[in-house]
C-alpha cells in the first residue's frame, strides 16, 4: 500500500477514527477526575565545605563536596532522616511509606540538593518537605563529624524554603487528555486498517483495480430517489445521474469501436448490483444520442425491464425463441427516440438452453442488422450460467459492480468465468457509489441549479409506449386480447 491507499482507508473510516479519538478524550478526562489531586512542595539545600584556607584548598573542597552530594541524595530517604520527620509532624506513616512520597535529586557538577514531598494537602506537603530538609541537615552533620571531635567539614544550608503549592501536581489533566486523544487516534487508525484487511467488499475504483485492469467505463453515484425513479428520463438533464450515463455511453462507444458486432451484454456478479437499471438507462442514453437501439431483457429468471418501463412482458424474447411470433411483432417502441424493447416473455423452465440455442444467435444477428446498438440485460454471472452462455454470442460484455454489494473474491470469480468462455470484456461500470468521499468516482459534474430542479418537478411522467405502436394494437396482435378500441 502506498500513501494514497493509507489515506483512502482513513477517509473511509474517518467517523470510526473520530469516535475512538473522542472516547480516548473521555477516558483521559475521566481518569483525571477519578484521581485525587496531589500537591508537591520543593526545597533546596546548598552543600558547602567549612574551609577558609587557600584557593587550592577551596578547589579540593568543592570537588569533595560534589562527590558527596550524590551520597546525600540517597541519605534523604533513609530512616535516620525520615523517622524524625514522622515523629515531629505526627504522621500516620511508616518510614517506607513516607519514602514513597519523598524524592531527592542533584544535578551533576553542582552542590544543590533538591528535596520534594507529595501529599493530598498543600500545607502538609510543604511541612514534610521542610521537615525532611531540616532532618537531612542534622543527619549529614552527624555523619560527617570527625570521630575525634570537632565540627563537620560539610555544611548544608536551606536556600529555597518549602512553600505550600497553589495548584496540584497531579493529575496532569492536559497531559491525560493529550494521551487519551493520541491513544484513541492510534486505536481508531489501527482498527480501521484491520477492518480494511478483513473487509473485502468492493467499494470503489481502487478495489476494482485489484480484480481487473479492464477499463472503467464510468461510475454512478447512489441516489435515494433512484428506487422510485430509476429511469434516466426521470432525472434532470444536467443532474449527476444523467451525466454519469452519458459518460458511460461515450466511453462504451470508444471501447466498442473496433468490434463488428453491435450487441453488448450487460451483467453483474450477483443480484442486486443494479445491472438491469444500468442496461435500461444505457439504452435510453444511446437512443437520446440519436442512434436506433433495442433493449433485450434476457434475464429469463428475474426479468425487470418491463417493470421499469411499464411494458407488456407476456410476449417477448421467449415467444420469439420458440417460434410463436416474429421478432418484428414483438418489439415495443418506447419514448420519443428510436428505442425499442424486447421484453423477456414467459419465464421458461430451461433458460440456459434457450439463450444458448441457434435461435438466440440468429435473433441477435437480426437485431444487429436492424439497429445501431443492441443492449442485452443478462442474469448475474455467479448464480447461473446464462450470462456466460450469452457472452459467446455478443460483441462485448459490460460488468456492473455494485459498490459494497459484492466482495472481491466474487468479482474475481465472475470475471474468471468470462475469461473461460473467451468473452470480450469491454469495461466495468461501478454503481451505487457514494457521492462524496474517497470512493466517489474521479470525474465531477457541473452543478445543476434551481432551474433544472424546477424543470424536473414540472416534467410530465414518461410515456409508457411510443404512439407509433398503440398498446391496444400490440395486445391484440401478439397476446390475442381483444380491445375496446375496435
């Protein structure tokens, strides 16, 4: 993974990372509130030799003092120093317990001894620190005094008396909050990458690139209104959804330019990825571009085209394949452009055999001779073999990938099925993409203003059939249903 991949993972899981960071802040704040405040008082002692001789003697004394200071640091926490403090202040502590609250230190090459004491009371902390300093002075004086009598050569003096602190030294709330935030961010980022490793759903173009190097013909963003208004003609002319299918139409023309066959198969790996709506809207977009188009609903298991377009399904593809009617009588015109629909017809018990028959091959050939483009909506690749069978009879295949609807192994297996039958994969259409974020498709659109939105609201419902072939005429010619118009 490169830097962009890492950033994409974080952008996908930004909400998760943010929640973890907030939890870290709350934990850090909770710890600060739960811990009782502790106050720390400090005092400093100056260590000197009691020698007023020559300069050489003073230098020797200074070196002696610096070497002894480190020993005095260890002396501060001994019972000989702490026990008198306990007795004087009446502390309910043992020497070992008080030693845990007292700390002594001295910097190298200095004669300054620092003593600090901690307590839950600022006044008591100052009293302990001052008491320890006084007790240390007495203890060192006794330890350094010569055995044959006389004064100690070392003198300790208080240069910074202990004072009651005005603010607690612990808990350090800013530090706890910062640590909580940092740990939360690290935890959120780590879990985001673990989810990325475990979750193998195809979410965007980068995931598709893992499965195939086939061209990305375009991407269609998720639209909450698409379920109620799935057709391209029901969206504003300059809307992102309309621009998406025009982009796919243009890219498909370039991808299909070297093919003699005019038939394009539209399929997907699994149900629910939006192949039928994609095939329908692609046919509408091509027809709007001025070409004659026929849309064939070859999903003989779960046909949907007739529902989207409001057409008669009982007579269609299967009717032609079994020879009950000529294809010319089964084509239903739709809309104002040169778009014709061949619905699925009655659902047969043997879809794969019908789609792989010579009759199907001849039907596609006839349609290619009559129309500029033939769009075939086929079943998904993995549940059944229908699409693989049909892929051998068309000029190319377009695979629709539903964002977050298919897993990477399933997509790879579906594309592998096409390779087994030597199908020509023209490209991939990524459907149901988020409109914003790292998985949004690369190209953008011009925004449509309120005028376009108003145009959509004022638009009339899409005609179910063209007036060139009245519904009643079709029903009577093909289905044998008498009408009231005659």
